[in-house]
C-alpha cells in the first residue's frame, strides 16, 4: 500500500474552536499519523501521513471543516518525506 506524507496549513476559524481535537478524531478514523499544532499567526499546521487514499480522504474532510464551529477558508499542502511515526499528536 502506497504511503504519503503531507504538511497542511489550515487558514480560517481554526483556533479556539476545537479544530485540533476534531482533526485528531479524523486522523484516528482515517488511520493517519502525524500532528496538529497552533501557529502564532492564527493558522494550524497538520502533518498527515498514511496510505495515499486515507490521506486524500482526510484532506477532503479537513477542507470541509472537522466540526461545526471551525471554518477552513484555505488549506495549503506541501509533500513531505515519510517518517517513522506511530501516532497522531496535538501540540
């Protein structure tokens, strides 16, 4: 099964609304490893690694905003090198 890793930057209403925890729940559901962390500019960085199909489904779910309080207006994507990850963390 092909693996992929992508670094995402989510813009919009993504801090103070449970976005990282909802992202964690999506990651667990999609078997994604990586992390979600707040940035000082109000964005959230997400590293998503897993099977290509699951990462693509995860990205689509993030674009739709993972909860009713969050609102993603833009999602930047940058391919990353596969890392030996075992879980999804929230920072």
